[in-house]
C-alpha cells in the first residue's frame, strides 16, 4: 500500500529565511506527487505537482520541489519566506492512473517577523 | 464561476441526529470526493464518485453515506451522528481523463457532534 510521510508536524522560521518541508513516500508503482497548501480557515489549493519530466518543479510564488526517486522524496523548499506563507502544507501522492490522493499528515509552517 | 461550494459552513449536532452535507461544483467535473480532516491526521477519503449515479468507498466510509444524483452535486449523509464524527469535512472535484489531475477543494464544513 502507498503512504506519505511528512517528517515535521510544525516548522517555525523567521521572515526571509529559507525553509524546507520534508516529504517521503512509499509506493510499489509509479506515482504522481503533489503539494497542497491550506491557509487558515480555507480549503486546500494546489501549490505544485510532479507528473513526469524534469524532476524540479516550481510554483508561481517561489516554492520548488524536487522529485528524488532513489530516496523516494519530494521535499518542498523556498529560499526566502514571507509572513504570508504561514499555512499548513500537505504532501500527497496518486498512483499512476488513479484519481485518488493519499495525503500526508501535514506540516504547519509559521513565519515569524 | 464559484468553483466548489459547501453547505452548511458550520453545524452542531447531538449524538444520534442525522444531517446531510451538500457539495456543489460548477466546473463540469466528473470526479467528486468527500474528505474529513482531523488534527494531526491529514485528509482522509470518505467516499468518492467517478460520475453521475456512481459512488465508491474510500479509506474511512463507516457511518457515512453518499449520493450523486446530479453531476454537479455530491451529498454526504450522516444517519446517526457520533462524537467521533466531529471533524472538518472537505469536498473536492476533479476533471477525469487528465493524468495527475488537480483536485479543487471547497471551503469546508465544520461539524461538532455533542
């Protein structure tokens, strides 16, 4: 069975510092990987996704994630965070051909001034 | 274009009461999903639908029923609410046939069962 592990439940950082949110997955078949973000009191929205091709994927607001098949990881990074990045971030996978997502337990990112 | 909407936003129930949560989407998506979100648990899939008139069980279906009579609506029912069903419920939809398609989420329904 497939699973997603987010290694940190909470990550506090100062504004303009770099951040990495870690995600590891387990699956016996090919996967698609996603990062979703949930701002306070809102639903989830897609941040970025890896389907195939280049292993480095980027979002429009400066986040990037790298698919590493050998380490079964899909860590999310941003070189300089803003207060507005405070949110909960969820890593998710879909096995090839499946519409169903399996979510990690989430990482709460708090950006302090 | 409202996207995915959920009704109600918040509800308090007593143990044993029943209720229906409504999800509506205006994106003509085939696939719809119901999740529950609990602290430290992430999102868990309750039921999903791959088209009008179809439903299937997800990871945590017990105590819930669903119906998809119209393509744009997906209803989640609790026949006899229990305190363990206190949670935030999210509906999502996606376009079928798209490899690795994005799921679009509603704003959520907070349910408290006393």
